[in-house]
C-alpha cells in the first residue's frame, strides 16, 4: 500500500495553460479519476496527456517507469501501446493514399502478387477494418513470441499459408495479422521499409519523435519496464515477449504526449482532408450490410462496442458508460500488450483528446472507462460553453 500511495504522489510536472484554467473543475475531476484508477488497479507507472482544441491542458506522469530502480514516469516515458499501433498504421496509410501512393480498394495481391494467402481478393480497406478474413491467434501462446523477426516478409510466414477464417467482407474478425499484411503492402507500394514509411507519412510531420518499434534487442531511451500481477495480486515483471512479428498491429512504443499529438492532428481537420478522415472514421459494413463499428484502424461506435461487450461490464458501469457516450461520435483505440495497457480517445465535435498509457497489463476495461470519464467531463464543458 505504501508503494501505491507513492505512485500517486510521485509525479512529473504537468503543463499549464490558459485553456487549462478554463477547465479547472473538470481537470480536478479527471485527476481524481486517474488517481483512483492507479490505486484500485495497482498501476506502477502511468502517464496521461489531455488536450482541448489542440492545446494540451494536462500532461502528467505518475509513479515509476522502473520500480526496481525508482525511475519516475513522465509524459515522455515510452511504453508499449498494443493495438493503438493499428491506428498509427492506418493513419499513415491514409496519408499515403492521399499522396497517391496507395489505393485502399485495390486487392492486396496487386501489391504482393506472390502472396500465398487464399485466392479470394482482399482489399486493403478490408484489411484495415478486420474484414479480410485472416485468422487471429490460434492460442494464447501465439501472442507471446520469443523469436525476433527482422523483416515483415518474415512475419508473413506465420499466417500467409493458412486458409482464410472467413470469406473476405463477410465477418468482422479482429486480428493483428491483417495489419501485418497491410504493412507489407505499404512497403511494396512506397519502396520503403515500414519504419521509414511511418516516419515519412506520420511520425515526422507530427513530431512524434518518441514513437518507435518495441525492438527488444535495442537500448531505447526512456523505455519503461513492463509489469503484471501474480496470482496473489503482487506486482511482478511481465513475461518476455518479442512483438516484432506484429509491428504494425501491436508492436510499437509511444508516449502519452505523442499519442495526444496524433489525436490533435486528426480532430483539427488539417492533417487530413475530409475524404481521408472519412476513410478512417466511417464504420465499415459486411457484405450483408451489418455495421462493424470499426472504421480503418479505429473504433468509431462506442455504443455498439459497449453493447457487444455488455456481458463483460458490470451492469451499473455499462449503464453509466452508455449514458455518457449516447448520441456522440467517439473515435478511439485501446491497446494491451505484455505488461502494458493504453487508450487513445478523440472527439471531433468537441476536439477533446485523451491519451493514457501505463506499464501494467490486463486492465484494459478499467483504462477505457477512465479515459471516457475524463473525456466526457471536458466535452460537456465544451458544449456548455458553446451555448453561453
């Protein structure tokens, strides 16, 4: 309990602005929400960055990036972001499409003619919307890989020879492998290695200088340790895993500041024009016309998500989250990896962005809920202010 108390008290300096003063009450409530999350989940280290209308109003680190060596967490601490890697990949692809380098409605075979994956045509749009028919993990052990893959072409060998799980376009099946295939197409279309592709089309333009691959072989400045809980609920080091085999889908490191920069760019309507924002944020549908609630690398229908996961959410929390999300367009992605959990939430109408990352695995629902609470208070204040 002493460690948890210190986790809450040990913080990096937060950013202050004129805009922050406008939302004093809402930010105070947000801080309470985050501190409660840290205490109840027992999180060793967490960082949060919140922006309103493009301006950071709160950015803070809590606790330890490295518990053993007492290294504090800051908003610049690099942590695993899990499946938010999908949103980064998809947004970079949208930029490449805008530049005329890729076409999301072409078959992936037009970029990778030797690809052994099935005979059914699979478009890049379907890959980015989990409609490509590719399988997901066969077992939990397939999610914890020890082998390092130096190239995406090597990672394709894990699944490319396997039969499709579904006919493309017929069923939403969440899988990182679709994004591995999408990244291979991006490499071929632009004649760039995937990390260079990301730097050119996304990271450099947004100054996301702290976002990179989670290369376990490299010494990476400011990378957090990863933690999990044992059967007794004690914090222990997370099991080793090398996520190079799914770099585009779940293999990146980032910071809350970098993720907030991405969110700010997308709600500002300047980084991408409406056509390509629509690509990212319009829910895709199956051939039968059923909405998936997922766009191109982004979840775009929170109410549907909550309904689809109703059995996993306590009734009171479900009703509360439905209430605060009802009738509003929330764009988001969460991520989980060995020893880490993350959430990026953005609201185009109110231009509120919330980014949370922490170095404890297995707490995705709690982090999603906390981000929603922080966002809802600020968005309500934005709407109320616009009516005055």
